[in-house]
C-alpha cells in the first residue's frame, strides 16, 4: 500500500527474507489485471531463472518470457518478461500495452553504473525497486536511482523484522585471532601510511570526521573528482586502506581457527562460510575439508553445479558452503542457521545481505548463530576500532546475545554457540490478501491528496573539490545554461528554473514534476 500511495513508484528497502519478492509479484499481478505489460530486471542469470519459476507458479495463466542467457523472448510474445540488466540495457524491451507497463528492478542498488543505468527505461510509468540497503560508494543513489524511482516508499530493517517474528534473532560471537609477526609488521607499516593520509585529509575544509562511513564517502568523492593534493591524499588513503584490509582478510590464523569450528558446522542445520575472495574461500576449504563435507560456489560455478550444491546443503548431504561474495545478493539460499564470516565485507550493504542469509525465519528449536572471526588489534577489532562503519553496532543491537572471545576462549565460544533459539516462536501478523484501490489516470491526482511522502535519505556532506579533474565538456542543454530545481508548492511539486524562476506545471507527485520540462526565458 505504501508503494501505491506513492503513485506506484518507489523503492522498497527491506531486509532479506522479509517478502520483497512477494510484494513485487502482487504488484505485477495487479498490473497485468489492469492491462499493463510487466518487465522484471535482475542482476544475474541465476536470478532470472528464480524469478521465472516464481512468476510461473504465482501466475500460471500468464505468459512468462525470458531475455538473456540464450533466451530471446520479445515483449509482444508475453505478459511478463524477465531479463538481466545487461540485456535490458542493450535490447531495450519496451511495453507493448497502450496503457504502458510496470518495471520491477531487483537488487536495484546495482543499477547506478554507466551501462546498467540504461536498463532503467523511461517508457515504464510504474516502477518498483527492491533492495535490502539502498547504498552505493558513488553518488548514483541521488543522481540516478532516486530520480528514477521517486524515493524510498517503505523501509523495513532487521530490528522490526525480528520484533514481528519475520526474521530470527541471532546470537553473535566475535572470535579474536592474532596476526603473525610478519603480518603485524606489514600491517603496522600500512597503518602508518593511512595515518599520514588521514592527517592530511582531516585538514581539508568540509571533510566530516565522523561517523566513519561519512568520512569514507567524502574520501571517495575527492579521489574521483579532485586532481590536486586533496585528491592525491584521498587516493593514497584508499590504496593503503585496501592493502590493510587484504592483510587481515588473508591472515593465516583465521584459517587455522576454522578447523576448531568443525563440530559446530556438523551440528548446524546448514552452514555458510563468507569470504571476500576466491583465494580466501579456497584456504577455508583446505582447512575444513578433512573434517566436514564442504563445497565452494564462485562466479565461475556453472548453473547446474550451483543448483546441485545448494540442493545438497538443503537436504543435509553437505555440511557447509563457502562463498566469496557470490551469495551476497539475491540467490535462493537454503535456510542455514550458522554463518561464519572469515573476512568482513567492505560495505555495510553486503554485511546486511550476509546476515539475511542466516536470519530467515527459523522453526522452533533452530537458533540463528553468527561467528565473526577478526584479527585482534586491527581495523576489524570491534573493541576499539576507529574505523567502525556502524554495522557492528547494528549487529549488537539486534542480537539475542553478543560477546567477544579471546583466542584461548574457544571452549567458552562453543558453549555460547549451543543455542536452540527462543522457547516460544512468535507468529507474524497477517493482514489478508492485497486489494488494489480503484485508480485511473483521471482520479490519481485526487487520490494523491492523501499520498504518502517518500522516506528521508540521509546523505553525507561532501567537501568542495578545489582542483577539479579535467573532463570533456558536455554539450549544453537547448534550454540554456541555468539548471532547474525541484520545489514544493503546498502539497504539489514543480520544477523551477534557477535563472529566471519560471515554474513548470504543478504536479501531485514529486516524480511527475521531475519528468517535466520548464519553458523558461533563459534560452540562448
């Protein structure tokens, strides 16, 4: 209903396992019933198959087509077309219905790149974006995604999902391991480079010192746009930051410690091992293979092999699956109840995706558990790391219990992980079947009098670029050199020319105004 009340445009930002796909299926079903064509755009071939199966089951009488990975179905041949982002960008599948169409973008945070943004087709007037976290390291959320979808119409985090009984509440153990002397020497040298670069960066006017996520966003901004000493300091910081992460991600002590979790993995109802790289996943396989039945899934794993591996995990033939980021998004993973994080993700978004793989609703007697193995006295250390990006605090808030264990406290950690979940399983409240309000193009403006506003997006303040990088000048717009700005006028919206002040036609929704043009007097 939130999406409907935003004029059938918006992003649903909800954690993994909370029902985003079901919302999209309901919206598509409703759109088809109103004579619209539906386009579903997904990140990968695997997800294309998953969506095709779900749509075929949900709407058995509808014609469900596919475009990409060898499939060449056309919009004219089907009611719903499922396609990958690259195929949508290159083939441009337009709606066939005179009434238009609905576009559903799964994992929509990934549509901001220079090529993939071309798949966000303007010809679809109804737009639904799905994501667990609408975050990127660049400015594409503000410049591409929000202008296209209109804004975030509904947000649902782990705290709310756990309170509602939709997701399981985890028990989280942090396991400390030491760096070797060689790793510590290399780490300290890299840390020195980071400190020097950070000292210079924090002298720049407009750089936010905290929280760390805002500081890092400002650094990325300077690295990409400033050709002077500020940009060089930003690049020095990011290069050293990446090197430091690599040192702790490949720490030998982490993989030595993995062998001690063999009993916990075998006792779990499915375990997932998260790493950042294929190399790290292979290290984990080598360490655990003598003790448990474990397989690896990478980006090169074939579709059939991947399906067989996940099926084996689902039926208990496999104890665990190691995955270097490939299971972070979208893939239909069995309900594992133990997650082992050997190297934390570079982004909060990926860590939330990983948590969602384990926090899907569990049956009574199955407790969700997470172990995060970290290198002591490094950026990963949750006890005093200056570079915490806020995710660890979120984990600690939603956890049933969380605790840090020293290297000699493994027995205590094993007892801590002996967790069967809550004594009573909370049943989620249901509100019945969705009934679409009777809306037409004629009465949508009247109905918008009670429209729901989009949720606020808090973006970090970015410092001024003092020496911009030289870029090829883009041709000016035919409407002149003055930009336009979005302006609220009472409960309605319009575009205003910042040069002459002329307004466009008043619109009920923000997204309607954003698609208008201003007939101003600033033309050349």
